[in-house]
């Protein structure tokens, strides 16, 4: 706000929020889907891609930061759950270019440097099939036989968060023992099948 000090202001109104600025939306905005499909020479392909264009969340969870100031001045240190946190490192006198501040440092105020950008494009499904030539199935009195392979929740085309984990789980991170943190990302599974038309 130009006063030479970094602060959160004196109130919740736009004119009294000090140096705080709006840094996005903490819920998914502009969700979209892409559903390509094509056929060629008895082969067929289809996919379902799902994405979010804008979604930012700040979390002070120990799962990300790896430490907590605790209560009464007591410090708690944990091994960060995510390897990205360990790889990015913590500030020390010998490592002043680290991404995270020193352990046991307060993090109650959000910062765009540590905001999780949860914008992503997810591969929800890919299916590849092959239609058995009619001359091979007509003798059995069949009109169409399609053999297919399908995969669900195959990963991300892009995931902008510096923590490469499922965005829906990252958006709900609580403390180490918080119920909101417990959970698993969508299961990845594969299937093979046959569609028969008589």
C-alpha cells in the first residue's frame, strides 16, 4: 500500500487490506473437457480429457512445508510427504537460494510464491479398439466384433502445481493428522473387452 512496510492492513475491505492482493480463486474455474475420437482401417480410438484453467490454493499444511512452529514456541519437524518439497530445500546460511524459508518459520499469511497452481489437464480415459473384418465373423453369424483396450485415470498432460500430486487432494490438505488429508487419488486401472453385435 506504499507505506514502506509489508502488512495485511486493518480490515477486510478492499481499501484497507494493506499489501494483500487477490491472487486467483480457491475453487475450480473454467472447467472443460476434450473428447477426441477417430477411426481408421478397422481401428478406432477415443479419449476423454478433463481440465481446469484456473484454480489456486494456498496451504500451510505440514504435508507441504515439512515443519510447524507448534504451540508455546515448540517446533515440530517432519519429513515432507512430497519429494518436491525436499528437493526444493529450506533456507540455511549455507543455502540462501532455497525455495522454502527456514524450518520453524511462520507461514500464516499466503504468498504467491507458495501458492499451489492446480490448473491441469487430466487423461481420464483412453480406449483403443479393433473391428474384426466381416469376412472372418460372418461365418459365425455375427455382424460386428470389436476388441478393445481401455485405460482410466492415466495421468496428466500438464499439472502446473510445483507439487505433482492429484489437484483435488492438494486442494483439501489439512494437518498431518487431519481427516481432510486422508484419501487416495483416483485409481488407475486397465481393461480389455469384446463388444459383439449379432
